[in-house]
C-alpha cells in the first residue's frame, strides 16, 4: 500500500515539474486515497505534507499553483478524522485561509476577490474552533491572517468599514499579546500590519496623509522591527524594513518637511530598502524582491532629482538597475503586463529627466531610449484600454518628440 502510494506521489512530482499541474493534483489525491480504507490519520498526514510543500513552493515561485494546495487541504477537511474534530477542522481551515489569501495576493485577475472571500470564510471558520489554551499561537495567527484578508478586501472594494474592522482586530491582537505575555513572537506581525492598515485609510478615503498619521505609522514599524529583531524573525523584519522605507520616502515628500530633513529621510529610506532586499533573495521570494526594488528605485529617483550634479547620475543609474531588475525578476511583460508597462514608464521618465540635465552629453540617446520605453508602455495600455494611461503616454511622447527635434531646429 505504501509502495503504491509513493509511486503515485512520485508520478505527481514528475507531472508538477513538467508543468502538468492538474495531472499532478490527480496523482497526489490518488496517493493519499490509498490510505483511506486502512488509516485515515496517515491519509490526512500525507495530504497535509503535500499541501505544505506546494504552498511553500508557491510562496517562492514566479508562477505559484496555490489551487493544488487548496484542493489537498479541502480533501483533508472532508475526511471524517478531521471533519468530526473541531480542533483539527479549525487547524486545517486556518491553513486553507492562508493558502487562499496568498493566492489572492499573487493573482492579478478577477479571481482575486474570490480568493480573498474564500480566505475570510475559512479563517473565520478556524477561529470558532480554536478555544483551548494550547491553541493560543494558532488563534493569534488566525486573527492576524483574518486582519490581512480584511485589508485585502477593503482595498478591492474601497470599503473603509472593512478596513476599520481590520484595524480593531490588530489592536485587539496587540493588546492580547502584551497582556498575556504569550505568542510574543507574533507581536511584530501585529505592529507591521496595523501600520499598513492605518496608511490604507488615506488611500481609500483619498485624503492627504498628515504628519501625525505618518509619525504614528513610523513608530509602529519601528516597533515591528524591534520585536522581530528580538525574536530573530527574518521575514517580518524584512517586510517591516521595506514598509518603513516606503513611509520614510512618503514623509520626505510632504510639503511640511524641510529639504535638509527630506534628504536624510530619503537616505534612511534607501537604507531600509537595502536591508529588506537582503532578506528577499530573488531565488526565494521573487515578488517581494521585485516590489522592494521598485520602492528603492522610486526613492533613488527622488534623491537624484534633489542631489548635486555629482550624485544625480549615480542615483539614476542605480534606479535604472532596480526597475529593470523588477521587470526581469517578476513583473515580466507576459506575466504582469500592466505592472510591466508602469515600470516602462518609470524607466522612460529617468531617461527623459537625464536628457534635460545641463551638460548631458547623451541627450539624443537618452531621448530615444525614453521614447522607446514610453511606446512600450503605451502598447500595453492600449491592449488593456486604460485611457488615462494612454493619454499620459501620448502627452509624454509629444513632448519627447519636440525635444528630439530641437537640436535640428537650432541648426
């Protein structure tokens, strides 16, 4: 029996490596089904192991297949050994919620909202069965997971009420950990996600972020970094560092921030992004690695535009490398066309700015490269009928064409 199960599992692995994902799922389910008449516990253990492997691989993959892990956990939930045990059912529901939430994060299609709704449904189901003292860590993890799902839903639906529910949940988690002294390693996650939710209020409400809000958010990220350091939590430390970098750059852009302070804030932001990149090597977490490179490049451009002539090119050169890297690592033209187009616009913008700097010897070449990148972006925006972006590209190309013609007119 075990031999037959291992054969099916091996066949599933081979199919998975070949890209025959549905075939792999069939073999994995068949592998576990061998145990059903004899040992349901072993069947569930195998389904859990397979799902865990697929889930972790998906988190580190450019093309994740979270639906395979979800199907395996769904199969485990249908087994009597799990379905009749409230605690086991809650544990598997929690895992299923995590899988669907990550599927939503990785998705850029209409399925995103469906994945998020499923994640909320299963995470809430998990919370009802986690009521034993020994379940405290999983309970807190599930609450944090639910909060993240609610943030995702609020973003999709522009719903402030849902976002406020997430904020209250994170506040509750933070207070519970601090008062009980249990599951303290999760406190950094609560601070990190709370800060993100506070920033999201202004994005959804389309209001200006105030100094007071930014300071509150920065303090929360500092706490997340500090707690993560104390618990050697590399992943959350890196995420908090990246988020801290975004918010420092944001504070530097505020009109109320003096230029000398803004320069230093951008330096701190660059430092935070670089630290985060050390925790997200491209081979393990390509999406996070690419996103962080974009954040780094954005602030490098801002710093370059506000630097003396000796540093402008250095900052721009580094920004070009980060934007291009993000295009190659994760946000490719075929996989994420709209994000790729947005990055093409950013690349074109750098060349356009550099072309107009006093003393630039590569003006004509810079303008040609800028036009090439903007045209790349416009083609994608036309394919997806994004009128605002098409109009922005048209205006930029008209200006660039006029700049290209200027030297010949002068002659």
